């Protein structure tokens, strides 16, 4: 190399350098904040600069690369060791999987989308609302003042999360009140966090009718509880798909929020939906109405699974499979 | 990944949950 006049020093590459230094800094900050606090108080949220630094990471690109990598078909001999490592790392219960033979899954993406055996998830008959997913309850409660808690003490704006509502105009009432159909009602929320080893399909939590799909392209930061405690408005910054409609008590919505490793969201009855696509403009959202205006709307809706379209939207039954998260 | 449910319900709706509890598809979240 000396004879050719080239330097031994590698050429500086800004992206890996930024990732390493930024990641190191965030890791250090996270460690410092998580250190034992004498007063037992939770760590303070990250500063806007720290959040901006995190958001500057190419999480969408990383996510898509991760997805492509996991779409590559593995040779049969490699499948068992790779999936066994994943099962061991994330505590996957393969006894519940519809197909327990690891050789059946061609890649990690397919393994991640594995289905469950019938009847391993009985539906609670005494509750009008059931869990849509396997996971952990991150937070739940009543929504006050149009601010929702993603975890205790860390909030996000309801309006930013759902986007502007049709027909609201210059309505002086709060955003929360504008969603309610009766003064005797309140707005409630539940957040379910899905860990990497969990079954990643989501189901209808009740009998309801979906009228609108709103896709918010966005960042793909981690949504694990540690990050949700640090990044205010995390659920408004990340890519998400909000399905809104009506149930027996009025307004109802189910929103699937993506993350770095799980960047794309599929809704079985909506073949038009494309998430984690390279083109992305910050703050934009894309609506798709399932309410039939004419026959053409019904044709492009691409209804699949057990869902059915009626004049007023897509009718979902309690427990019915609605969609899934995918790697990348 | 995360699922967020936001819904309208009568004021006496009550959750049958604990923060941090593991949950599975089909288990009850609450009722009126």
C-alpha cells in the first residue's frame, strides 16, 4: 500500500461516525438517567435536542434494510439454529405456534408472522373490550384535557396523534369533547406494547365498524417502555396507522404504531395500504375512507379475511384478525 | 411495536388491568 502511495488511514465516513458517536452519547445519557435516584422519581424525559438527535438517525432506512435482510430465504440447515437463537433470546413460546417445525419458515420474516393454533386465545365473553394483541399493558386510563399518557407522566397530544377530525372546523370545544357523542361519556385509552418474541398479529378488540384509515408516515424509533418514558410524543412521531370508526358506545379507534425493527404494518382488509415506503414527508398523513360513496370505493378497498364492507364501513367482529406487524 | 386503543364509553367504564401486566389476545380489558 505504501508503494501505491495510499494512506493506511481509512477514509472518514460521516454516517457510521454519526451513528457511533450519537448512539454512544444517547446510551451514556440513558445509563446516567437510569442510575439509582435517591428520591425514587422516574427519570426526566429527554430534551428536545436529544429527541432531535435520535430522530436524525436513519431509522427508516435501517428498518427497511433489516426487513430485506430478513426476507432472504435461509438454507434449511441454517433455519433451526437461527430461529432457536431468536426463540431463546426473546422467550418465544413455540408450543402455541400453528407450525412448530422450524424448518417450515423460510426466513425470520416468515417466522415473525407465525400464526397461532386455533383456540389458544379464547375470547373473554364477559368483557365488551378485549386485548387486540399479545404483549404488556404499558398504560391505560381516562383521557383528560386532550392529552394522553403514553406512560405515567409522559404525554402526547390527542390531536397530533389522530390528526384533524372532519367537520370540526372552528369548534371551540376541546378536541377530546369533539370526539364524544354524549355528555355522559368519557374518552379512555389503553396502550399494549408488543415485545420482539410476542405473536405480532392484532385482532379486533370489540364489535365495531371501521370508517376511516389514516396512515401517518413518520420516524421509526424504538417504542420499548424505556424509550416511551424518555421521548415525549413518541407515538405521534413514529409511523402509524389509525383505524377509526364507531362501536356500541360511540367513537372507537385502533392505532398500530411501528418501531425500528417492526417498521411496516399490514391491515388484511386494506390492500392499498403501504407503510415504511422510502418516500416520506414529515407531518403528512393519508386518508382512506371505507364508507361507500360509490361502487368504485368498495372495489379498491380490497376486503380480505373475515371482514365485510357495508355502506357505512368495514364491519369487524370481536377477536377477528385485523392485521400484522412485519419486520422492516 | 405498539397498539393504542382510544374509545368513547360511559363514564362508569372500568378497566380490569394493572400497569405492566402481561396480556394476551382475547383477555378482557374492561367493561361497562
